[in-house]
């Protein structure tokens, strides 16, 4: 039995959680910086780092109280080591390793995307290995074959902008607030399907790679060609979302067909998009496949996925006990592969 404290601080959300290997998730808490960064139209790294400093320790005390579990009972601390913003990552890493040193317990650096990839395993029902994973977080769009923890094969990825960036940049062109993806999806609900025709980049490329920069350019061009009244903005949002979702769903189904697998896991912030979920479920039903999603609260960055990934990793490797640490702002997920 192990009790793991997880700390996530890769970007603009401070997340902490306590996960028990037998009792499951005991408590988790999240502080979002959306209101602070909204004023600037995007994440300001220095402000993000300072805000993590202000909130990480109070959040840890909060979940310890919520779970009625003193920190002296924690067996190990998992923290996001990368990828992400250097300063933000350093806050979580330094707190995790310092606290581990004070408690005399090991610490373990976790890959942020591995946390997302494994987060659907926290839900019920959960997928079983092997499966295909569609990772669609803010800066990443990848298709992976997952044979087990630490056994990842890249099937395809974006060659330029990620899907999340396409959502956010299109939203900004339409004058929507940060974070744009959720705002664009909300606006699209009142849009007219099919009024605007946007490209589906690389839809018929014959591989599993993505490209979304051309779609962003198409949204820019269309927004300049029309007077952006409320209905036009909604119609552009609707058509842009349809284009992104069409590509993601088509490539995901192609990945299942190519691998011969019948389980698709969708993880990352874009995985909360309801149109994407609806289209994937519909396509999977036709092909006899099944799609698994994390609970909505675990689609965005959170401490629960880091604590859970840490618990799975501790079954396979020893955590650091010398308390030296570094962060990895850029980190290839396949570098985690177990020999």
C-alpha cells in the first residue's frame, strides 16, 4: 500500500492530489489562473510561476485536511517534471523535493503528457492495455499506441499548430476571451452549420499526422472578409470547430484501423469538447470500437493525474532519494519507454 502526493504546476493551473494505491483518489484540489491571464490574452510565464508559489502549499494543506490524512503518512511525492514552462515547473519540483526531504520519503518526476494519457484509468469503466491514445492538450496533438505504462509508440503528431492552439488562436481572431477554446465551443452552439467552408488539413494525407496552421489562416481570412456581427462570429466558430473535430475524429479512427485495436483513449483539455466526444462516439460505434474519456474535471491539468501516474511508476521503478532535481521544459514522451 502506498499513499502518493501529486503536484502539477506545468503552466497556468496549480493542482495537488492524494492517491492511495488501494483506496483510490482520496482528495484533490485545483487553482486556475484563468482570471489573472485573461487580462493579457494568454499565459504570462513569470506571473504563472509566482501564482504557483502563492497557492501550492495552501492547496496541499487543504487536501490533507480534506482527506483527514497528515503528510507524515505520505509514502512518496510525484511532481510534474516536464514539459511545460520552466519557472512554473521549478515551483512544483522544488516544493515536492524539499517536502520529500523534510519527510524522509522519495520523490518522482512525472511526464505531464503521461499524466494526461493515463488519466482515463481513474474513471469507471477504465480501458485496458493496449489502446490507442489521442492526446489533445493545449500545445500537443499526438496519436500514441499504448501497450502499458512506459510502453508508448508514436503513431502521428501535428507538424505545426496543435488542435488546442487552433481553437485558441481562432477564438482570439473572433475577439473571444482567454482561454479561447472553451469560449469558441460555447459560441459555436449558436452557429449555423455549413455556412462557411474551412479546410480539413491533411485529412487525406495517408498518414496519422496533423496540421492546423492552415485552418487558423483560413479563419483569419474569413473574419476579414465579413462583418463580424454576432451571428457571423458564431457561424465562423461553428465551422472552425467542425473542421478541427472532423480531422481529429478521422485520424483517430484511422489509428484504430491501422493498429487493429478497439479501444481509444482521449486525454487532454480538448478532450472536454462535447462535439469531439459526440463525433468520436458515433464513429466508434460504427466501427465496433469504444472510446474512453477522463472525467471532465481531469481533462485539464490536475494533480490527480500526476499522483496516479506516480503510483503506477512506483510499481516499476525506484523514486529518487537524493532530492536533486531538474525540470524538462521539452521532453519527448517516448523517452520514458521501458527497455
